[in-house]
């Protein structure tokens, strides 16, 4: 049987730039290997959901792996929590989060805290939030975990019942359309109160807990020494936690083995892709430690994939790099 490499270059599409004589970065780049594949293979165009619809990463990945995201609705909060190894069960409220920068009126200055938040900075901030924030709106406990850069996940567990994933976004750069979230154009956006999406007691309670967490964590972050140092260095403070994509149900995907009768592995950098792949029954191929040299890193990744595929039918490789500048 032939081996299959399924490589996703996340965010490779772009717009024409005057600095590149009207070409996109991809058109201007030297892409000999991709040119060879395009010339000798098949090319096409796919809309993960439908034309004119800009899905979030989770919905897009679920679709391109062959699953119907409308048949298997999920929450990116749940997927990312699962992807970083947190214990998540139905009835726990999971949200994906950003460390962001706001002014005193909670107007969002930067949704990514300048994009230069280090892992150590984020870890110190997360440790303080976990230690100092106490939720009293209801008997509940939480786990807040930083993941990659400015990203994080939040799980809230109610001690006397369950919480639904039926709450609005604190970060209004995305909106819900049915069971999925869609990115929207950004203008001047303020942090919003989380609101219940139905009239149930449980949904109201979930919204209260999220709002309490947002307010109390803002207080902790605003006076944190990490942010004092960042401001002194001319950087933006990571002074608020924006949460969104709430969910409380772990999706039950049929495994890749059951769906296609093949055994697949995966290599991915981001929690959302890891979570989806794990829930699809794929075997994780850990990323080799970074050398600090991107070219060498990709050589090591290619070597690791080729070694691993000997015992697999195929490998799904999700490369986030092209998407990062956006």
C-alpha cells in the first residue's frame, strides 16, 4: 500500500502587495517543490463550509479531514483543552482564550498582546491567575493553562451540576452562526460581558462565572510584575483574558481507522489541530525540539515524519508557520 502524506500549509493564501509588484507572497516566492507537485499532480479549489463563509480553524480542519462540521458540532475551547492534555468531560465549560491588551475602558488595543508574549511570561501570568482568582458566583473550580504564545485555555467545572456551552463571546472578533463560529472584520471592539444564549438557569450561571473570571483575572494581570516590566520595555501589557468558543460537549468523531480503514499519525503545533487529530484516533508524532533555526527545524520534522510513517499508512502534518504573520 502506498503511504500518504497530508500536508496543510495553514494561512498560505494572501493578497497582492505593491512591494511585490502586485504579486502575493506565494506568487513571489520560489516554490520549486510545490510547483513540481502542482504540475505532476491534481489541483483544485475547496470551500471548507461554503463560498463566502470564513470558518474558524477548528471547523476548517474538521472539514478537510473528511468530517461534516455540521454533523459533528464542536467547540474550539473543548478541542484546545483536549489538545493540551487537560481532563475535559461533558458538562465542564471549556473556552479558548487570548492574553490581550486593553485600555482602562476595556477597549481592545491588541488581541495578541503585541504578539511577543513569551512562554515564560505567559506561564507566570497563568500561575498567578490560578493561585489568586477565586470564583464565588457558584460552587465551581477552574483550570487556566497557557499554551502557545498568547494563547490559553480555560475550563470551569461546576461542583454541584453541569454547565452548558451556551454563552456569548467576550471577544466579539468572532460571532456564532448556528453551531459554529465565524471570524468577522475588526473595528474598534470593546470587551463585552458574557451573556447566556438561552434562559436556562445553567446558561445564566455559566455566563456569570465567565464574567467573574474575566474581571478578577484582569485585576490580577493589571498589577502583575510581568506586565510592569513589559510596559517599562515599551511593550503592550497582557492585561486581560479574552475567552470565546465556549463548549461543554466532547465531540464523538468516528476514528480515521473506522472511516477509511487506515492508521494515521499526525504532527501539529497548535492545540486545536492536536485535539481534533487525537479525537479522530490519530497517533501523535511529537515535534522535535526547536533548534532556533527554522530551516533546520523543518528538516528535523521531515526526518521524524519519514521515520514514523514506516509503521503507519499516512501522516497528517499541519504547518502553522505561514498563518502566524496574520
